[in-house]
C-alpha cells in the first residue's frame, strides 16, 4: 500500500497552537504550546480521519451485500 504524505501547518494563536492539515481539511487547536504537542494533535486528527474513512467504506460494503441478498 502506498504511503500517503500529509502537511502539518503549525501556527501560534494566542496562548496555544493550531495545526492545519490541508489534505484532509482539518484544523485542531492544541492545549499545549510545544511543537511536539502540535505534531501529536495533528497525528491524532489524521488517524481519526483515516479510521472514519475505513468505517464508512465498511458500512457501504455491508449495505451492498445486504441489498444483493
């Protein structure tokens, strides 16, 4: 399976950081102020996005099987 690359744009906003991932159209605010915390928040957002995509594919596949029966 090919590796997908994501861009993390990290910007300071007030007393926290915001991470934007343009490939999935998500922006998350971090509670912390370190780059590591921002990277972790971005990684969690990407993982959650991929899990939701996988769940919706499974749902669509199972609905297809039910209609075919």
